[in-house]
């Protein structure tokens, strides 16, 4: 029996269906101003771009946007290098569709997690990461892991409620 090769369109449709089932929405452009777009997109996924978090770290979002069909969101932030000493540094941060910072955890280039004095260099760091990162595979793998975790939790809950040993 032959198996049909999955086209990128079919893979994308399956991934979108799985995301819908899991209640995960892709990122989308909410505003042309990154300081408004980032909090709107990341709300409910992470506190990274919340007004209170930014204020606490004396940070500002300089640029950002969604990419890879809404599976990733990148931003460049400016953070005070040392408290009470002026001077700001910039760095790129990339989030997956679940709100997890992924460019700090990936085994990537020497620019990973680096701070820059120049915004353009931080943007270049983000774009270099985005070129090499397979967002579809990462999202599918994370959805599978989350589904397995949820199935296990549901089995434990049912076992506790019924008084039967976990199957």
C-alpha cells in the first residue's frame, strides 16, 4: 500500500486544525506600532510585554512582529544596562506560538542571547535566528507533547474519581 506524500499545504492545514483544537491562536498584526502590537499578541501567553513587566525592568519594545504564518513573534527590546547608570542595550527575543522564548534555548549561533548597542544589529540577530528555525516542526512537536501531558493528567483524574488504578 502506497502512502501519499504530505504537501506543505496539507501539513499547514493539519497544524492549524490541531492548534484550533488546542485553543492556540496564531499571532497576527494588531498594530503597526510594536509597543502596542507586542502586548496585544503576547497577552495570555507570557507576561514579557505587559506594561508592569516592562516598567519593572525599565524596558521598551523598539521593534517586532509576527512571522512564519503567525507561529512566531519576534521583538527587539531596549533595557537599561545597569540600574541608575543610563545606557541602554538591545536584544532580540523570539517567542513561539505558546509564548515561550525560543531563541535563548535553541542551540544556535554565537549571537544567541547577545546584547547590542545598535537596534539594527539586534534585528539582524532575530532575522538570522528566524531563517534557520523550523517553526512548523517545533509547533507540531510542542502540540504533541502538550496533548500527551493532558491525556496523562486526564487518566489520573479519572482514576482518582473512579477509585480505580491508573490504566
